[in-house]
C-alpha cells in the first residue's frame, strides 16, 4: 500500500484486488472530450456510470480532464488515447481498480483518495502529491512519476524503468516492508532515472526488509542540503550528485558508478556496505565513507575512507593482503596483513583487528591522529609523519599494542606523541629499530616501552614517558636527544649508548643493574638492583640531577651533580668509598652516613628533615673526611630538624669565599678551615677541635650553640662568634667572641662566675658575676641580663663601643680604656644602668663618651669612685648621674652633660702642672656641694700665684658651694666661684716637692729608674740588698726633673732596693 498525506485534508486512493461476482462486466468508454465528472451518465458511451464489473477506457482523442466525484469500483482502467492529453484527477474519492494502465498521453493526478487493486502501470505521467496507493507501481520506459507533495509512504514496490522526479520541500518517502502486508521497495532499473530535486530523505519503517535497488541512475539535481537514503541501497548503476549531499545510512553495497560534481558530496554515514564488482568514481566532488562500515574487495579510487570501519574481503587485492590502501579517518577491522603500502590518515585499528606489516610492507601514518585498539606488528617499515598516535589496551575488548620486530623499522618523521588512552595496559615492544629522522622538536612515547633493539634519534628529541625497560642500543646524533621523563624503567641486559647527542633520564624512575655509560641521570629517581655492580654496592656511578632511592652503600666512587637522596633512601659511604658532590645543587631527604670521604666541590647542599617522610641528616663518622672544596652553602629546607653530626673531620681546602653551614651542627671531631671561611648558621654544639690556617676564618653567625667538653682552637687563622648565641662552660682559648650573644652555664669556670673571659663584640646574656677579669671590646650587656663585678673582680672596657641594655653593678674595678659606652633604658625590655658601689672604682682611661640611647631613663649611680686617670681630652657622661661617692678627675675633663645630683659626695682633682690638671664640667647649672679635694701628681709642687679652673658650668645661679675642702698642706689656697667657673688658686707655698722614684724598665741586667723632685738640688741615689748597707750609684744636680738613673749592676743580685736623698 502507498499512503500519501497532504494537509490540511486527507484523501485516500486504494487499488485493491476485487473478487468476481455479480453481473458480467462491459467495457465503457468516456465520450465527452470537453471533460466532466465521472458520475454523469451522459459522459459515457453507454450513458451509464461504470459498474464494479466494468472496464473503463478514457482514450478518446483530445485534451480534457475527467474528475472523479464519486466512489469508483471497476475491473480495469486504461487512461490515454492516441492524441491529446487525457487527465484523470482524484482528490478525495475511493477507486477500486483491479488493473490500471496510464498510457502515453494519459495523466493520472492523485492528490488524495484511495486507489486499490492489483497494479498500476505508468507509460505516461503519474503525479503523486497525496493519497494512498496500495498496489505495486511500475513506471515503464516512457513513463514519468512525479513525487511532489507531502510525506509519502511506500508500502508496495515501486519499479522505475522510466523517470521519477522527486521534488517538494516536505516530500519525504517512508518505505514499509515486513515481507507480509507491507512489501515496500524501490527498484530503479537500468536506463531509468530517479531524479532527486529536494533535500529530503528516503526512510524506513525499519521492519528490516526495506530496500532501494539502483541499476539505473540515481541523481540529485536540486537542493544544496542533504538527501538521506535510510534504507539498504544496492547499486549497480550510477549515483550522481550534481548538488548538495547524497548520504547513505541504511547499508547495502558499493558498486557501479558514483559521480560527484564540484561542491557536491556522496557519503556513507551508517550501516554496512560491501563492495561488489568494479567501482567507478568520477567527478570533482567528494566521495567518501563517513561513519559506515565498508567491506572492500579492492581499493576504490578517490573513495575517501574518512570515518567508520573498513573490513577487507578474503580476496582483497587478490590474496587478502593489503597492497595499496589509504585510510583517511576510518578504522581498519579484521585480521589484516600489509605486503605493499597502507596509509592511515586518522582512524586506525578497530578493536579485535590485529594488523601485521610484513617484511616487504610499508605502513604510513601520514595525517590526522590515529587510534590503535588492536595489536600492530611490524616486520617491515612504519613511517610516522602525521599527527599523534594513541593506543588503547584494557586487556579485554581493547588490546592495542605495537610490536616492532627484529628487522622492523619504525621511522618517526614528526614531532608528535604516541599516547596511552589510560587503561593501563598499553605498550610498545621494540626488537627492531625505532628511529626519528625528521622534526627538530619532541616525539613523546606515552606508553610502556620495552627495548631490546635500537632507538635512534637522528633529529630532535625522543621522549619516553610511561615506563618500560632500558635495554639494547640507544644512538643519538649530534644535536639530538633521547630522554626518559616519567614512568618506571628497569635496565634489562647490556645497554649500549652511542652517538654524540644526549641520552638522559629526565624525570623518570630507573632501576639499574650497572652503570650505563653515557646515560646521563639528569633528574628523576635512580634505584639499584640487589645485584648492582657488586652485591648492590656502588663502585662507580654518576648522578647528574637524579635522586638515589633505596638503601645504598658506596664502596667505590659515587658522583652527585644535582638531585640527591630521595625520601626513605639512606646512603652510607664505606671507609674506602668516595662521594663527590661535583656540580649542581643537591638535596638530601634521607640520612647520609660517611665513614670514608666526601668531596664537596659543587653547588649548594640542602637537607630536609621533618621527622616523618623526610629524614635528611649528615653523619660524619670518626676517621671520615668531609672535604669542602667550594664556596657554597649547606642549607636547611626549613622543617626544623635538619642537622650535621661530625665525629670525623670537616675540612675546607678550596675556595677563598664563604661556605655556610645552615643546619644544626654538632661537633665532636675536627673542623679545619684551610682556605676561605666556614660559617655556621644553624646552631648546634661547639666541641672537639677547630683549626684555621693563616688567612682562613671559622665563624658562628646565627643559631644557638652549646659548648660541649673541651674545645681546642688551633691555627693562625680566625675562629670567632659572629652573630650566633653561644653558651659556654669555660673560656675557649683563641675563640673570638666578636658579635652575637654569650651565655654562661651555671658551672662556668667556678660556679658560673667569670674568672677569665674576653668579649670582642658579643653581648653577654643572663645574670653573671665577675670574680676575676672580664674584657669587653664592643658588644656589651644584652636585654634581660645582669652583670655584677664582685669585689676583687675587674671589668675592662678595652676596645670598641659598648652598649648596656641591662644593669651593670660594680663592686670591684671597671677600667674604661676603649671607645664609647651607651646605655639603653626604656623601663621595659631595656633596663640599662650603672651602679658603682661603695669601695668600687670606675676608672676612665680614655677620652670617650658615656651616652644615652635616648629612651630617657638611662642613669649612672656612683657610691664608689669614678676616676679619670688617662686622656687629656674630655670624657662626656650623657646620662643622669647621681654621686654619693667620689668623682675624681686626675687627667683631662669629665663633662657631665646630663642631669647631676650630689649628696655628700666628693669632687677630687689631680694636678700635674699648671697646664695639666683634672677638670669637671657641667652642661647645666653648677651643682657645687659636698667636698672638694686635690692631689698632686708626678712631683708637682705649688707656687704662689698658681691657679686652676677646676669646675666649669653653664651658670652658678643657685649653684651652691663646696661644704668642705681637703687640700694639700704645702700651700695656702683661695677658692673663687664665678658665673661659669670654679677656680682654685695658690696664695703661698712652703717646703719643696717630695722625691719620687719610679721603675721604668729592666733589660739585659740593667735597671732604669725615674727620679722626680725639684730642679737645682743635689741628689744622691743609693742601692741596697738588705735595707741596711747602702751604696751610692749616682750623685747629681739636675737642671730639670724628672731624670733617669741606670743601675748596670742590678742583674748581679736576686733583689735590689733603691732610695734617693737630697744633698747638703
């Protein structure tokens, strides 16, 4: 049945087989050549409307139209006469006709209705634009069938030996065939034309038996879009695409001729197609497989296998092997063999479809990406010049792999990647030659690669990314590279690396059974097999950026140029082993134990230790040598547990710069600086021996260090604290405490008290007492500390500037001969002050300043003696000064520039001559009170008229006067208080100056004395050994004093006494 709908109305025409019965039929002819309605009796020769038993002839000459206006049931119909055009039109009636013939001049116009019966033969013209036809239709060679309406349903066979013209924008065809009531099919016979003039489709109702058989010409002459054939299409004629696209979707065969005009396309998008006979492809358009499955018996010229599956018949190209074939996106299926040339430009190998390239075969990957879902075995040549290759292997449906057999060549001519589709079982097994001959970039092998043949990089880089084995031969031409960047690789058998290029591990993990000559272990991890070289011990190995993994031992020589020790991978250097850090920076994530020799000539070392995954540390054992031959740093990665434990020798033998040790360093052995500087920055212990050659330095610049045991500092170089914090239990001879902080243990020297210590820039921390001698040359007292100089103790400020951030209490002697002192006191973190206790001496022996750091609470409280004994210049005291003891200027000037308070104290002045005498100055108002005292120095004797400006001040307003005077009795004195100066004058003098004897030197048996008295007197100098018997050694009347006397016999006696007398 053919059903045709045309909205908005529905008309059906049914041709049905009628059973016999009733009256005997007659033949009734149409006579009205002017046309008319079927139901009018006068239009018929019998003046009767045809009955069901009648046959009808509409053959009268002329051009007219018969309109069916009533239901019709007849035996037969012949439409078309000898001349003119006879048209029968049916819009909505039912016509039951056993057999219908449309003759040459007949026109059957079916716009609707039902036509039933046995068959319709078309020798003229049939226009189907609607209705239902339930009979087979045959278009004879002279006939024309025009399909130009709405959706058409074909439920019986349409056989065309003439011309079918299919037009209309909504005129699809749906074919029904279930081998029962439905028998729809299209047969386009030889010589016939099926002309498609629209962009519609032939669809199936999908009972499975629908078909379109073309032995004539199937042509698309109109429409720039798609005409889809969704039923099986068998072709032995011609498919001609003059416009748009003819798309086959229902399977069938590929045979006959296919022609595509320029810009037109014929494509097979779905279904299964088998090549039958010789196929001819003409035209300049596109003829392609485009998703379907095609079984070929030979290559079809210009047929593009663009996508879908391609199967080969057992007799493909004669023997079933591929002699000449090109895939341009399709997947090859079945088990196949290449004996000639196969090109693959996209697509690849389908699942369950192994491919073998024989010794004479050539496979060219020459275009788009290719996927390999089945094994590819190469005994011949594979040329890879196209895009990427990918392998899929899930050890189930997908079994993709590449086997390059002995004698096989896999020639890489591009910079693309061979990738895995991620199932985990993809691999490439090479027993032949894999060679990169073109492309200056990188070819990546992203599947497991096992090599027992040759890998040859003639150009660019071959990069292995997914593990496998390292075996066979690797050759790299000049400028080319082979590298292993990821995955796990195991050395398999002897490996040969040749050529002048570069072969390197560059990120992967490699397990070695021996060192591979010329394989650069540049990065990644290196594991050693249990049988590596000798029982797994390293005798000869060089790492050039890679990390050593596992537990390993060096019994020969190991070089590390970058990389280092991986986590969980301790390394031991045996007593006869040598480890060379000889290049780039090295990181230690595991323990390094040295019982032999480590030579560090390269870049920095770093240690990582978090007491968990990272356990980096260095143990230098007794008898071991850690030889530093560079100016680099041993640094911490900052986890806080990194350390270097030395019980052997750490020696710097090269480099005039600085080697820094930035991890905790504990020493019970020897640290030896033969050159440059070794600088400790990470804390630890100070123990064992430190030796510095001339010009070399060892210093502790940061971190906390504790002295352990006896420490020996030797050599003529410099060993110093230079910024770190050191806790001492005794003074370390020749260890210069140049800067940083010095803490003392509770057992330092004697119960924690200082008996002998020198600071040369460092700050003393903690509460400390001086019972012997402490020298401070720079540095001073740290915050939150306290220093007390006990009675009998001596503190010497004997060099650079000193800062006091904590209280200094003196009950003994402080000698200030160095640079400036400064005090910081903010009543919080800084509490600097000086307390000079009764009986204590603060001896100023320089012209420097005692200054405030400006917080405003700095002070000096003196209840003992503050005396300036040296320096003819000015010593300035710039902090608040409270004096209840003695302020004594024997030399130069003591200038009080800060607040001054005196209650009951004494100001004392030493007079050496009219020009040289002590002075005290006040920048503020004169605070004159207490006692004024004077003493004579160096034999000075006053003369009437001598005067001394002892005290200066800004103003005497409310300045007061001295409460008492303690002046030498040799003279009568006068005091004078001016507006800015206190002057002491001599009114008269009596007696003479005393005689003093001062030892000068004792050398080569000669003893030299200085005699001081008054000039012009006669002096007798005598010597004695028992204070009873005196022998004169000089009688002299000097014109000036002092003068010297030399006793040339002093060396002859165990002891010798001297006295000087004035002559008569």
